[in-house]
């Protein structure tokens, strides 16, 4: 179990992450992860069957920074806004070890996409499965697995989920 202060920090981590993604402040996105942190985007079918294939697998903060560079500098796509609606995180487990506190948590999410000249549509729905660690800078993601429900993705995923 965690205390209220830690849970409040966890809520802030989730809401700050969504705000950075929704405001397209991509330079801040890698800072949510520890140096060897991972970010994966995986279809639910693969997740439930224990299959490792992911749509996107970034294995370090450096790879996450490289993705930011790609989003900002090299990828051509129709620009769009996105809006995250993130459910209240559920604590799965809390461990104390020689490296400090490790929290496993999950939360449902919905991402709504709005093209500049179009309507808003539900773009991606699923859940986050996170391993969160305490650092001197506060709580950070050791790993974020975004498990999305639909096998069909309307268009390529450019921005972080």
C-alpha cells in the first residue's frame, strides 16, 4: 500500500504525462522515463496471448528522444491535436528493494484525435501497464506498456499514446 502523498504524486505523473502529449510539448516526453526506461505500444490480442510483438518498442530514454526528433523533424503527416482522457490509476503492487520503491499500476485511457480541418474521433483506447520508480526528481516510468484494444488503427500512430 502507498500513502496519500505518494498516490497524489502518481496522479500528477499520469495527468502531467497526458498534458505534455496533448500540448505537443515533445521535448518533455522523455523526461517522464528513467534513462533505461521503456515505452511499448502493443495490441491487446498479442498482450493476452503473451506474444511479444509490439507496434512500437522504444528500449531507452535515448530511443524515446530519437522518436521525439522523428516526430518533430522527419515524419510527414497530416497534423492533428490529441486529447487524453485517463482513468484513475489502480495500484497493482508496491515493492521496496535496494533500489527504492517500485509501483506497478495501470489506468484506462482514451485518446481523441482532431484533425485541424475535421471532426474529433476516438483514435485509440486501451490501458497503460506501468512500472514506476522513485528517483531524486520524483516518480518516473521504468516502463510504460500501452495495450490498445482495437487491431484496426485508423492511421499510423505518430504521437505518443
